[in-house]
C-alpha cells in the first residue's frame, strides 16, 4: 500500500465514522422531537375532551 492509498483509506474511514455519528445524533434529536409532539397532542386532546364533557353535562 502506498502512502496515497493509506491516506485515502484513513480519510474514507474518518468520513464513514463522522457520517455514522451524525446520523445517530440526528436520529436521537428527531426521536425527542416526536415524543414532545405526541405529548403535546395528548394534552390538547385531553383538554378538548374535558371541555366537551363540561358542555354535555351542563
């Protein structure tokens, strides 16, 4: 293996590691956002259901 091949191999491996880490981090961020959105949606639905129950009982 020449020096040029070795350098290209090292650069390729470094890029694979960086891209893999970025994908994992991005996946975690998206997961967190989705969970927060679903919690907000559940809270809105619960509030709407409570309002609906108040109207029907009055």
